[in-house]
C-alpha cells in the first residue's frame, strides 16, 4: 500500500489533526468541509499543531537543562553542550512550513479523485457519515482505501452496497492523534483481508509528534476496545458527581493519582466533546442494552444546553 496523496473529510479537531499527522509523514493531503470558513479553521488548526511541534523542538534542550539544574545538579559546559546536541531540533521552522504546505483545503469532492487513502472524520451520526461515503464512492479512484474515524458505528452498515465496500474499514484515531499513537482498525463483513493488513502496515510506518503510530486490529463491535471499557468509567463518574460523592475536580484527581489515568474522566470528556461522548454512550446502550452504558441525566442536560467542553468553552469545566 503506497500512499502519496491522502484526503480527510471533516476539518474539525480530529480531522485537522489527522491531516497534520499524514502531512508530517511526507504525504500530500486535501482536507474538506462544508464551507470555506470551516475549511480555513481546519487549516488554522493544522498550522497550530505544526507551530506547537516546532516550538517543542526549539525549547526542549533548554528545558531539559533547566530541569536538571532544578534538581540541584551542576552541569559542566561540556555536559550542557552534549544535551543541546542530543536534543537539537529535528523539526525546524523551515520543515514546519513544508508540512503546512502539504495540506490544502477544499469544499468540493473533485480533489478526492486523485487520493490513495482517505479518512472520514465527520460527525458521529450514521446519516452524515453515510452521505460522505456515498459522495466519496462516486469520485475515489478504484484502488483507494476509505477509513472511517467512527468510534462506535457499524462500518458494515455504513459501507453497504457501495462500489468501494471491499476497501472500506474503520481507522479510529484517538484525540489528540498528534500525541496519542493508537489507531483501532476494524474491517466490516465485506472488507478485503489484504485491505486490513495493508492499512495496518501503512499506519505502522507513520509517526505523530512523539511516537510511532500503534494500530491494533479489533473486531467490528460497538465501541471497539477503548470506548467499550472507558465509557462505563465516564458514565459512573457522572453519576458519582450527581450524587455529590465528590467534586468533578476531586474525582479527576482521584483517578489520576489513584488509578494512574493521565487525565481524569471529566477532563477527558471535555476534551473529546460532551456531545461526542453522549452519542457514543447512546450507541453502546442501544447496541448492548446494558445499563452500564446508560447516559447520566447531568451529561444530557449539558449537551442540551450546548456546553460540549473545550470546543465551546464550557463543559464540566469552564475554559477561557
């Protein structure tokens, strides 16, 4: 599987980050959304990701020297030089500009006629994703592979009856893909085996800002692995908050300090988006009919009020 040109549908938080990861690995990317304003916001997100990467590389030697000195260790000039050499920037401003230049925006489907691989990162609704699949199916070249970033929907249902059905599969990246390397890969009933294995091999060859990407093969099932295990934790955290067991901040702190989670359940929900979290909960509850996936009323009320987390400035926490 050789990918020279790729596409991403959806210029939101996930779509822009996926596009940036692909561009970071030398791939030309076209990113699409409904209108020019949304596309420009997506391109701005790409530039921000790259700016953050360039800044990280430029500052990490200095920060490492400062960290060591804060421990009370006096570094010699030779030791300082060695650290600066080993942590010399690998992504310069010039390279950052090259990465940004690999990503272009569009509001039409025509540019997808020349891509080898496309990731659909539209909103987590069956009718929306199916509409994207049908539009792509009409323009993609015969060999192109279509991956969906769905976190809970059936890829078999989404791909049913399309010309590219054998080349459609789940490629579920995790937020933010610029630093989280996991990708859950799942084929549908009619996905070709070589498409699955080739996609995994392709993803294994990519890097994000910190790590090589880590694709894992999973079976088609609501929530796959991570959300199936994580959603009950997030739901139970909401119920505990509703009951007054502890504050949101203290529950988050407890799960970080006591369970080793890098983010607490409320911090994570705000990052992912409360609307997305609720949709996944509802899908899992509908598919499994298991009460552990039921959505807490508090979460539903926040979504009804339009408080989706970081992207709206308010969720379980407020953001300025």
